[in-house]
C-alpha cells in the first residue's frame, strides 16, 4: 500500500506534523510504502518564494495586514470569491504536484497543509486519482481554506475543533478527534534530574523555558531580565542571531542562552512552564510534555483561536504585559498545588497517541 505524507514548508508546524506521522509509519507499519514530500518543491519558483518568504514577512512585520486577510477570507460574504481566486492561483502554480499525484496514484494521501488537500481533492473529484485523502488540521481552530470537497477524513486537534467543523457542514463520520501528531521524542519519559545536570542547571530551581519558534521573535530579552532574579531560564533564540550574540555577551544571571536547537524536548523536560507563541504544533508538543503554556507574540487569526480554545480547557494564559508575565510565573512557582492542578488539566487535553490513531485509518 502506497502512502504519501505531504506538507508545505511555510512555517515549521506543518513540517513537524508531517515528519511525526511519517516517522511513526516508517517504524511501525513496515508493510507500507511511505513517502514524505513538500508540495512547494513541486510549485513554480515565484509561488514558492511568496509562500516561504511572504508568510514570515507578513506575520512578523505586517501583523495587521495578515489579520485583515485572515478574517476577510474567513468571513462568509468574501469566502466564495477569495477561495475561487486562491484555487485558480494554486491550480496554475502547482501543476507539477498534480502531475506527481496522478503518476503515483497513492492509496492514501495524508496532508498536513490545506494547499495539498485542496489540490488532491480536486483531482479526486475529476476521477484522476483514487487516493483516500486525510487532512490533519494543524491548529485548534479551523479556517475555511482547510475544507475541500473530496476529503475523506479530517483529523481534528480537539473537541472544539470538531464542533467548528460540524458547524461548517462537515459530516460527523468524516471527523476524528485524534489531535495534532507530534514527534515521539515529546513524551514525559525523560530523566529530569539527569538532563538538568547535563545542562548545568540547579536541580531545585523553578525553570522557565522561553521559546517562540524558528524566528526567535518577541520581547525575549525583556522577559528574561524581568525573571532572572527569581527563576532559572532557558532562552532559545533560534535563528535570531542578533539576539543570541547580544545575550551571550551580557551573560545574564540564571539565564542559559541557546541558538537554533535540535533537542527542544530535552529543554521542555527540565522546565516547569513554557513561554511561547501559540502555534498549533508548539501547543501540542507542550501539552504532551505536561508543560503549562504562557502565550506571547500571537498573530491574529489562527493563533488567537488557539488561545481561545485552550482557555476553554482552563489551559494557558495570554498576559498583556511583561509585568503580568512575571506575576503569572511567580504565582505558579509559589503555588505548587495550583501548578499540579493545571498539569492534570493538561494531561486530559493532550493527545499523545495521535500518530497511532491516525495510522489506524490506513487499512
């Protein structure tokens, strides 16, 4: 049986979800022929450039513009028109991907991005492929672009995600609440004290992880300086080399500074709380690790919806200032029972078996 796992390399979350299910299938379903492909590798150069470069520029430097277009395309009056335009552009720009799908005619296509889902669904409706199409929604909310007629199954992150799909007209039998797939590395089986010792951390100090994605965006330095006298901090600058160089020179007390890392699960394992952006994958990984999230630097649209849905579970806070961030952290530090109660809520919302459950539909 041939299975394609596909994503778009615009933002790291889609890739991490695709890699997680790909890795699971390769290790646990030896009977399957599994391929992992970036749809943008099959698109026109200009389209690929706009996707890969345009999205980061919009969300980091033109947040209001991104928010305007997000809500415009979500609003029902403009939805039909905007979707038609987007579909025409996608169709013309991704001819090679459509050709690839026709040639391979996979038994299953598991898509972690709405662009791939739309193109595969279009081929199905024209009877050009016979693949079963499974769409993994990588946020807790649902933008209408995730919906494509011809999709066989939607994988929802949570019950509120499913409820929104139902309200948008998707039949219940076409929705499974399996959660967002994350790497098997994100589990609570690590030896916390051993990892703390390896990282040179105080075993008994309350530990805060600050990590906001591959761009290292947000007021990270100000947050670290506000907390460094009260807790120990792990601060991940990722690709923000300017911030990394600056903080490395300052050598702040109780602050360990990292650049781009390949072991986020280890930093999560030794931490008590995480200060992070509310991306779907970041949230799912944090929940799997039992970490209470404090959200910063959210972008309008999907990330604000993620915050809203997590709040319905009593999980996560979105402080409005650095002063409020400090108040939240110190309250959790000084009230271990409250933190323990919150971790129980996190355990109820986490979906550590997501990859296995998604695998179960391939038969």
